[in-house]
C-alpha cells in the first residue's frame, strides 16, 4: 500500500501506474476507521482496478471548534486497517496541502438540500463537505466514489454537487454498517462510554418501530411517539426526528405510494452527536 501526503507525489504515482481504461475507486474518510469504512473499501475493490482512500479531518465542515478538536485522530491504526483491507493507495494530506493558508469553504447551491435536517443544526457544514469532496475528486479523478448511507443527506448533496459541477464520477451509496446491537457504526462512537454505547441501541430500535408504525399510523402520531421515547431518557437528548422524501429531503406529513421516504434522527449522548436513518419503503 502506498501512502502519499502531497498532491504532486500522488499525481506522479498515478501517471506511472494508471492506464486510460483503469477504473479508480475512491473512499473519502476523516480517519478513525471502523468496519463501515472497510465495507466501502471492499465494495470499491470489487468494482475497480485500484482503490484509493483519503484520510483528512476537514476543518471547514465542523461548525464547532470543540467538535473538531475532539474528533478522534488515529492515523497509525487507520493505515494498519487499510493495509489489512488491501487498499492500494492512501492520500493523507495536511491542512496546508489542501487549503494553503485560506481555510474557507466554497459556497454551494445544492437546490435547498443543504437547508434541511443537518443543515439546520450545523451551519456551513455542507459547504465544507462540498469543498473537500470536490477538491479530492479533482485531485484523484476517481471513476467511482463510495459513501455510506448513514450520512444520507451528505450522499444526496455529493450527488447534487457532482451533477451541478458536471464531474465525471459515479457516486455510490452503500448500506449502513451496524454493531450487533444495531448502533450505526461511526467514528464518533469511540467517544461514547460503555454505558452510552450499550444504551444507544435504542436509536435503531426506535427507527425499526417507526417503519412498522408507518403502515398504520399518521406521521404526526409517529413523531409524537418518538419524542416521548426520548423525553425522559437519562442518557440521550433528541435533536430531531423527521420523515423526509429521499429526493428533496423535505419533511413530509403524509406518505404517497409514488415517492420514497426515509426516517432521520439525530440524538446527543452528552456531547457526542449521533445520527441514523432508515428506509420507510421496505
Ligand atoms: O463522511 C465523512 O467522513 C466526511 O464528511 C467526508 C465525506 C470524508 C468529507 O470530509
């Protein structure tokens, strides 16, 4: 496995090894890797000649400095995991290599997708994501790029950015990878106490129950039920729960048989923010 820290080194290596028809699979990450990331690497390896992962904790997508400071940074063990997963190339640039001395986001218009859910609670987050993903796509020029459906809004926003910027990359969404308890795998889970981690199985349990309820109950009754489930919980605070159309990401108050929906949730365990979602059309 080759590890590069600069664009020049990476591009020079690509020139040596890349033939015109080679498919390049790309898995962008912020490190603190878990099985969910490795499942993306596996999928990329099955469909491409080369797989490249990036490890870069992108400062412009954090709305709170404290969250950026606390984000787990585990480069050595990440490289170890990627090596074992037979990843071909890792791009792990410094902040200066990506942003020079101007750590700011591009302002994107994602046709309103950026104003829903996460966008309401994390100011500027999606401009930061768009900026780094576009930059990495331009450096790497992948054929296929792999994103987990846990960050479903991010996935739809990256698809929108690719379409609007006319980039020649296929964006592939991959199923959420879960712990045995049902907790969606996330780098942030590393910051949960054992007690919180165990109790966090409630999030997926609630989402599964929501799917069950969606065939017989109104959305407003379901929303009410979810809020009661978390109201007096000793460990978790519900930030939002919503059922939204998967294309517009707008909250709906009624399901129509012609559209597809997902239920989305964000909860806090102390200062750790956890998100999850589930398809309603199963
Ligand atoms: O999902 C993530 O880990 C990040 O948002 C991404 C896509 C690597 C961009 O920094």
